[in-house]
């Protein structure tokens, strides 16, 4: 491994690269726990008591891993501030990309839900007690109505993932350079 080799192979000191990976794993793990709790709330509290609705809600929320992605994006900023020593990266710059991604994601879903509710009210099928039984054509129409928002949300996740990959690769190069510089300082030290 390039990162640990730069530190001197068997040296017990952690490389900046491995510390950065640890920060990312920790932040993503916390985000996964939060997302799991939130998904359980959506399934058991906010969804109607129907196994089909509960499963579809869980699948839909699992296909778009926004919380882990936002945590990974934030870990880039945390590493940049704490490992690389870039003091320009305060809390605002660390969370801004994640806020933009998550906020856009939620906005698209809320606007889609709003227009679906308006459409339901216009059609007069807003009262569940008087609504006609759902048929296959209704389900197909629902999917077609939701398709634009699903595509936009999918696009946002792809943009967020691309942003993370580009920033992560640039950060990995910087951290490897820091590891090499640290290893060369240790080798040139008069104490060695």
C-alpha cells in the first residue's frame, strides 16, 4: 500500500491517508445508522399499514443513499481541515455541499409530492374512504407521474457521487504527498 509504505512499512504511526479513511468510515457509519432509524420511522410511522407500501417505501429510500453520501462528502472537508491543516475549511464549508445535495433532494421530492396531492384533489380521489379501488392502470399512471422526480433525484445522487469521487481522489493524492513528506522528514532526522 502506497500510504503505509510512505510511513516506513512497519512503523506504528498511522498515515494521513489511513486516518482520512477512518474519518470517512466513521462518518458514513453514523450516517447509515441515522438513515436506518429514519427509514424505520418512514415505514412504521408515516406509511399506511400495508406490507406492500412498507416494502416499496423501504426500497425507494434504500435506492438513494443520500445520508451516507452526504457524510462522505462532509468527511472530505473534515479531513481537509483537520488532517491537511487548511483553516479556510470551517464548519460552513464542510457542510455546504451536503446541505445543497440533501436540500435539493428533499426539495424535488416535496415538490413532486405536492403536485401529486394537488392532482389527487383535482381528481376528487383525496378521501381514502370514497376512493375507487386501485387498478393496474392507476398504478402505471402513478409511476409515470413520479418518473420525472425519480429521474431528477437519481441525477442528484449521481452528481453527488461524482463530486465525492473527484474530491476524494484529489484528497488522496494530497494525503499521500503528506505521508511521503512525513516519511522523508523522519528518514532525514538526526535521531534515526
